[in-house]
C-alpha cells in the first residue's frame, strides 16, 4: 500500500519515462520479490528466537544444574564456532583466488 501511495506521489516526468499501463504489473512483480525475499525468513527468525527463549526457560525449570553448566560453556562453544567460520571463510577465499 505504501509503495502504491509513493508511486502516486511521483512527478509527471516519472510517468513520461515509465508506461502507466505497466505500473500494476511492475508493482506486483516487485512486491512478490520482496515477499519471496522476506516472507519465510521473518517467520523462521521469530520461530527460532521463541524456541531459544522457551528452550532455556524449560531447561532451567526441569534441569537447572545442567542448564547452568551449559550456559557457562556457551562462550567457549561460540568462540570455537566463530573460529571455524573464520577458517572456512579464509579457505573459500583462497580457493576462489586459486581459480581466479
């Protein structure tokens, strides 16, 4: 709706450059591209955050000692994951340079 309103606010020169008969098809195409780009990702992100919060909540309710230990080990796991990601990225970069 905002996209359509902004399109209507454009100057007359915009309509000289773009065919008004193709505007609805262009708007539909761009909105579907936005939906494909964000639609599933937003839902997955919200679901993942909720799963993490409720997972920690249930873990602390049913097994708080183990949860507290795992929470203390979490920085070590995160640092090792970051290290692995950095080494993988440097390996891919070297491979791409070799192919170039």
